[in-house]
């Protein structure tokens, strides 16, 4: 192989990528044929869910050839798909858009484990990463909801009587 000319990062829809401005502007300056990439990418991702955003790391070589590696969809996409929502919260600390349970978190972490750069990370750490991403989107964990409801029902102020009125 010839020397590496560039490493290009793209995000393309699985199985249905089309030659267009986004791909053309990324590949054109390096002398790569856009149609060759689109055909190879669609063939490589045909078994994945159509239209799921797939990160691609494309290596362009000096002799106008290329190779690419596909990764799993972004965690935020997988969380949104698991909850059936279009987007996360505008104000994640104040707004809640949904609740994930641990089975859903484990399923998302299992998908993410397929990435080569995440292969040596413990499964618990991947689950923690998924939970962190979900929380940053305004999604609660089912355990958080259970803890909040049990602590609010058991806490009562000693300054109030049975009617909820302040004591005198």
C-alpha cells in the first residue's frame, strides 16, 4: 500500500448512504471516488438497521485508494431508540424525557462492546458510560426513580402537623 494521505471521519446512514455534498466534500479533496466508497459502505452495513448513523474512519492513501472501519451507532442514538424519543432534553438537569431500566442499559452496552476501541473496557464501565450519556440527555435510570419516590414518601418534616400545616 502507498503512504497514508489522510484519515477522514464521517457519519453515514447504514445501508442507504448516497453520494452527496457531505461525503463529496470529505472525499473529493483527497482524490477518492465517492461512488466506490458509497457502494462498499452500503455493502458493509446492509445487515445493520437502515438509516442508523454509523461512524466511519476512512483512511485515504496516496495512490487514491482507501480503507475504512465502521463503528457502532453513537450511544445517544441507541438511548433515543430504546426510549422511542426523537431528541434529548433541552435542559437535562431540569427536564426528564424518559426512563431507562438496567436491561436496556445492558443491551446498549452489549452493542457498544462490539467496537474495537471498547473491547478491553469492563462491561460495568460500559454500563456506567451509557448511564452517564443517558443522564446528560435528561433520561433517568429506573433505580433513580425508585429511590426518589421512596425517599420523598418517607421524609416528612417535623415542623408540620397531620394536615400539612406548619406547627405552632
